[in-house]
C-alpha cells in the first residue's frame, strides 16, 4: 500500500513541476519580442514540455520494462519452486 501512495505522490509532484515549468516558459516566451501573444507563448511552452516528457519516457521506459520483467520472472520462479517443493514433499 505504501508503494501506491508513493507513486501517487510522485505523479502529483511531476504534474506540479510540469505546470510550474510551463509558467516559466510562458514568462520567457512573453519577454521574447517575436512572441505575438499569450496563446503563442502557451503553445510554445507546452510543445517544449511535451517534447521533454517524451524524451524522458523514451529513456525511462526500457529501464522500467526491464525491472518489471525481472520482478515478474522472480515471482514466477518462486511460485514454480514452491510448487516443485510441495509436490516432492507429499
């Protein structure tokens, strides 16, 4: 249960960081003389954030899948060993 709570807190922190970063991009874009308006600044900001998030997912996903596969393999291995021991013990 603690892992679920930690995951929820992590997701919340990521959302807050993303929103704060988007406002930082908006301020930076608003100070740019080539920026026409706030809509353009927001579009630029969220496009940049989407690219950053996609980059992070591309880096993290293979690692997470490897760890997930390892955990599943260990669980199946333990269950298989318990089945083997229970059959031989009977």
